[in-house]
């Protein structure tokens, strides 16, 4: 008599990786990380001088968007000079009047990049949008006693020295 032992069959399972699932999870993690970075940078990024300049610039843009001459006057020196896209505006009253006119025409300014501070200068990128037009500018603010004393707006691809800049 011959006896045979039968072992139960072994089902070996290979690890299966779904590439689409991995890609979706990685993309979701990247989006969450980027969103978190933007929020943290927008509200708490940088040292004290950078935070102060960011707050000042955001208030300046908001007052300009609202056309609020009184709020603008509180954020700039009385002898403020603004040079942007070929025009020059001198004085807090003239700047307030220009902001009111631009706001009435539907112009809106939004900071689209973090603020960088070096000495008494703060710079960032802004988007200037009005009906039928959307431009990106480099905005440089000279700060004096916690207020804006000078402002330069350079449109990429148009305003020297950025007239040969590559546009996105």
C-alpha cells in the first residue's frame, strides 16, 4: 500500500499596485501641501518686517480697489509718488482721486506672490485687472515710517527694464 500526502494548495498573492490610485493620492497630497503653503505664507510668512510690509501692501491694494481715498491717505506719506505704466501721480490726495476713478471703471489689483523686503523696499507681483484687460506687474514699494512713500509698477513685457521679459 502506498500512501500519498496531499498538502492543501498554496495561494501566493502578489502585491498589486494600482498606478492610477497612487497617482491620485500623490496629486491630492501635492495640492493639499501647496494650499497649506499658500495659506501659511499669505498670513504668517516672513519675519516681522515682511509681515508688516505684506499687511501694508494688502491694505493699500484693498483701499485702492474700494476707491477709498481716506484709507489710502492713511497708508501713504503725504508726498507719496506713484509711477506706473508711464503715469506719475504725486501726493496722497491725487493718489486717492486716481484710485477712486480706477475703482469706478472696474479696476482691481491683487497681490499674487509673497512680499520680499530688502531694507526699506518691499516688492511683489500684482495682477491688475480691468474689464477687457489683465496684466501682471512687478510692484516695488519704498517704505517710510510704516507707510508707502514711493511706488513703482513695472508691467512685464512692456515697461523698461522689463520690456524684454518673457511672458507666461
